[in-house]
C-alpha cells in the first residue's frame, strides 16, 4: 500500500487531487479524489481514506 499525507489545508475548503504511483519507473493511471475539510470548530481533525490499495491521510 501507499501512504500520502496532505497538510496545511484551509478549513471548510474542497480540494480536487490526482494521485499517481510509480512502480519500476512506470507511472500508474492517476486516481482522482476529492477532499473536503471541516470548519475551524472541528480542529484538530484527520481522516483516513482507503481507495484501491491507496491510503490517504489528511491532517
């Protein structure tokens, strides 16, 4: 599995992300995900998303 960490996100904001992994210098097909953060009253927060053997940790 792979771990991707995203930090310094703005509260109450949506982000569109593409994630590409490399195996033996060959890139994978990009995986597109949407990340939405909660408002300031919910800090600190994090969530873990498992998507086709990809783990995304948002802090």
